[in-house]
C-alpha cells in the first residue's frame, strides 16, 4: 500500500519529537527539513521519508519491532514508580510515541535475555494470545542438583502449576550439568519457568531467555537493542 501524506506536526508528535505546539519552536529554529528544504509550516503534508530532524532521518514509523537484550534489574512495565524500566534503555522521545511501545510478553525483573517490543497493536495481540505457541528457550541455573525425572515430567504435558486450571503444555528440558539446563516452552504463563522448577522441588537462581522462535540475541550486549527489519519478525 502506498504511504499517505500526513501533516508535519502530526507526524513529528506521533514519533515523540515534540508536542504539536512545541513543533512551532522547532520550525523557528530551522531544525526540520523536507526533501532538504527548511520546513516552514506545521500543516505541510509530508511523507515520513521526506523529513529530517537535525539533519538525520526520522525514527522508524509506527509498526516497528525492537529486539532487546534485557539486563537483570529492569522491569517490563510503563510505571516509573516500580524501578528501572526497559523503556529507559531506549531513546527518551520513544516514551512519547503514539501508538505507544509495549513489550511483547514480559520477562521478570530478575530474568535477562531476549525481549521484543512493538507499537503494532495487532502484532502484540497475536503474539501474546494464549493460542500462539512460539517456542522460547530459557537457560536456567538451579539451586539444587536435578533428581533425574524432571525432563519426563516437563515433557508429559501433565504438570500442574499452583493456582492454574490446565496443565503446562509439553516442554523440552536439555541438561547441561546437574544445576544448569535449557528449557524450551511454548507458552507464556506468569513466572512459568521458575514455577515449573518449584513444582518439581527446585529453585531457579538465574534465568536467561536465549531465543524466541527463530530470533536470537546474536552479539547484542545486555541493555542493547536493534530494530528488526520486516523480514525478520516473529
Ligand atoms: N519464566 C519465568 O519464570 N520468568 C520469566 O521471566 C520468563 C519465563
């Protein structure tokens, strides 16, 4: 579909550069260009790719997907009162984007690893639906040595978690040594991996998500992120 032109002030405010009233100041300061010419009027109709801010192309339009290496200690929430947020790792103006960026599912504060964020509501809905079974691989460190029956219990599709009405879908345990494993699950229940190990009498002391579907972290360091090209989404 051919992208349609929108008002310059609407475009810039939706990307979080400034409110519609603040854009008048940016125009006076000559910080915005359209096809290389200094923009003069807030109501000029433009295409996203025609506009530059401070000599740089604009941030991606809505519909973006971000792959982040979430560090331990950051929270998947919009509420500032709760501590350091994963959104603090992104450019400050992205907090003002409309539509808003949200995490696709959550990782606990104490879990690190691959986290996706998007402002695409339909994608968010599809990927967080209980019917969506994309495989997710977690690396877990355990407090106590494995007993030996955990792999069979997790694979059985009968493991009930406290307070849940249906058993966990079959999950695949790979043993690295007696306190280090990887676990592949296809659901996203609350604290699922920690609760699965609690259900077999163990305790997870460190947890890291290494992949989601075909996506991996590659060489992203904790706290780093990249914008996924369209052909790389989940
Ligand atoms: N399972 C957990 O226990 N925590 C996470 O963050 C993700 C899966």
